[in-house]
C-alpha cells in the first residue's frame, strides 16, 4: 500500500533530525520504494512562539498494518527526544502518518487520512512534489488542493530550503526549482 508520512522539526539540528528519520523509515522492514520530497521551511501553526519548521513528505510502499507504521513513527520520534507536552509546540521531530493506501481509520490513537492534511500547505506542497498524481481520499487531487490556496499566502507559508535529504536507497523527488518558476516564490 502507498504510505505517506509527514515529517517536521524545529529544534536542535532540524535537518539532521529529518535526514535520520528518513533513513530510519527507509530501513524499516516492510517499507519499500521510498521517495522523499524536497525540504521546505514553514511557519509554525497553533499560536505558540517558536522557530520555523523544516518539513518534508516521505511516500513509500508498505505491507505493514497501520498500527505498526504508527508505532514505528513513535519510535523514530522518541529516538530524537520528541516531547509531546506542548500542543503545537516546538519539537525535535514530528512524524505523522498521513495516509495508508485507501484505508480510512478512526481510533483513539490514529485517524487517517490525517484529519487536517487537506488544510496544511506544509503537508500538501511537499506531497505534491513527491507524488504529483497523489489524491487525498475525500478531498481530491493534492495538486488541486495546493492550487486552492492563495498564491501569496502559500509563498509566505512554504519556502524551499537550500539543502535536500540524501539517504542511501531513497529517491529524492524533483528539486523544488525544477517544479516551480522563480516568479512563484
């Protein structure tokens, strides 16, 4: 099943946290064909004063059940010292499971597709880069969701980062500047 993870970090060395998390996802038995989006600098949401985030999307094929994928995400977060005490607060690493195949799950621990993914440019823009034909069940094509944002607000909220993730065995989606004209910035 096609599986989508959203990763973000704004504490310590965010780029190093993201790179290691991508490596750990790619090394997980049962996860294959890993593609990582370009990295973006994004404004924090939720009203808590904090630094900007680095965000990316990982798209992979997996034969693991959602509960195992969620547990793997939690293990990776814990390995990076993730603290869950401040909602929408700063974090060393956030690994969200956005989509697993066409499954819809709602439990106390897991809801996907992620209930707010369709509203979050920091999820949608890198997802479009990693998988241009992707769809979010119940909301439509990712590219159409991105196009629904105000262009100026989008340019302020999601900016290309100068470095890209390079992990053995992981395909890097087209560079940001290969998909966007400078005028779109």
